[in-house]
C-alpha cells in the first residue's frame, strides 16, 4: 500500500510578480463578476496587504487594508477574498480569512468590513461562523454591463486576540 503525497500549502505576502496568477484566480471564481481593480497597482498601494495561498502555484488570496467606502477611523476592510474552485471546501478560504483578520488587528483596526454579493451563500456562511454580522449598508456595483448588489458584514476585532 502506498501513501499519497500531501501537498504543502503555504501563505505568503503577494508580490507584484504574482499579479497574473491572482488575476487568474479572480477569473476562475464563480459569481457575478470579479473585481476590476488592477492588481499591479493594488499590490503596491500603501497600507494594503495581499497574502496568497499556494502549493505548487497560487490558488487563493486575501487583500486587506483601510476601508474604501465607509471611511470610519479604525475600520479595516477585507477588499478581496478568493479561492480557486478546485481548492474550495477544504478550509483554505477560512485560513486566508483568519490571516487577513490577523493583519487588520495588528494594523490596529477595531473592526473588519467585507462586502459580499447578495446571492452568494458559502462565503457568507463562513463569515457568520467567524463572528461577522450583517451591517446596515448595501452598495450597487456596476462593471461594464453587469451589476450587482452587495451587503456589508462587520466583525468587531476588539477581542480578536
């Protein structure tokens, strides 16, 4: 009997050279549409941190930084959170989420905000399991001919660790 090899998965800070792989992950993700923010610029933005999960190649990432819409002091935002479909339902999204929350807490954020399309359920369930609560804010996002309504979710980081 032979044992299968277990792939080593690591999480590391994304580099500008990773932008192509991260855009590929975005394009594979089911949903209304992936964000259109240009990742090369995004990876160089001050106070914004992108971490990727990889085995032989990157398969997921989380981007965190100051919030972009509500602009409350002490509010951090999970700006992007993606896992390739072939790696979903294995706990990697949770690991990336926890990593992003830890970065926000260490950056002295009191709370974390994330926007999710109304129709997605799996990411919402993960957020609720990690203590996020619906926040009374929605936004309507238009990209090209597609539009989407997103709901805000908030997590208090006061006693996160």
